[in-house]
């Protein structure tokens, strides 16, 4: 079954703009590079930088909780730590998220954008060490099958932007929904090898159009009504590192 990587994305700040890449280097047991490095706490979350642990996404400014997050267009420079952000009606923001000044600046900018939709106070958190603000305790790399997204779009009679699913890798060439039965299987992605952990259970974040910032499709209900499940995509655990790029082969071992 021939398949290939159609696109790669990272999400440096949890909930904010996906950033497209041409290549990435996956490491065994690690998260996708530069993915969910930061998160913005919406009110006290209990996160302990000395003993970091997984927290519910609803502790943060994410689309499942605040659709207006999609109004912010962000870009992160990995070398400098500088985040830029823009939104209609606001002056652009530029600041170093590794500094107190930069974090406080982004918090103030975001509070002005979100207004009463955030309960606050907002606080930028950086994952200490290898900690990342993932939705799953184990799923460190995510893949979405583009054929599955197209099939859902056909079922509901309207386009569905794959970026609603905020995956790291989008794959072309698999039959729709075949990935739901691959738990435990080994996958070769470019030069890397990974094990499929489980299908990804979807939430209300997928209801938000990433362009308009409006809740316009009840994706979770559409999945259940049409397929009897709420899955779209799979989580991987990288077992042997390697480079992966757009156009690289993706192969599932028997």
C-alpha cells in the first residue's frame, strides 16, 4: 500500500497557528520537533515546573475552549525564541518567549484579543526539559489520513479543512479509515520507525474553522453519526529516529 507524507506541521504554542515544514528529524521516544513547547494557562492550572505532568487541554487557551484563539496568527523562530503574532484590530506582537518580558508581553496582547472569552489571568508556560503540552500522555507524534478527512467531507456535504485536526503529519495514499485498525503496528515514516499507539479521539477543537475562528461544523457528532466512533488520525511513538520530509514514503509493516 503506497503512501507518502503530504505535509508536516508543528505547533510551537499549544492551540495556536500550525507552522508548515518541509522536513523534520524525529527522535526515539520524543515529541515532534518544536511542537507544543509553550502553552498559555487560562487561570491557575496547577502546573508545576519542577514536577511537570500532563494536564487537560481545557486548562489552556485552546480552540476547544476559546474559538477566538484562531484569530491570532503566530509564527515562532526556533533559533531566537521570538514569537510574532498578529490579529485584525490589534498592533502586531513580537517578543522572546524565553524571557519574562516577552512572556508578559504576549499575555497582555492575547488578553486584549480574547477579552471576556478568557477567564484569566493568562500566563505563558514553557515546558521544562523534554516536557511538552500534548493532548495525550503518550501520543507524541500524530498522523492524519487525508482520505479519511475527504470521506467525512463527502458524508456531511461540505469541505473539511484537514488543519482542524492539528496533526504533525498528513498522509496521502491510504484508504479512508484503514488507520483505525493499526494499533500496535509498526510504521516506517521516511527514515524513522514508529509504533501506532492508538486512534485519536477528537474533541470540540475540530468544530472551529481555523480560518474564520467560528464553530461551524460539529465534527465530533458527524464522526459518530456517520461511523459510530469519534476517531480521526493516529498517535505514534517513535522507536527509531530519522529524517522525514514532504513526499517521503510511509509504509505499514504486516
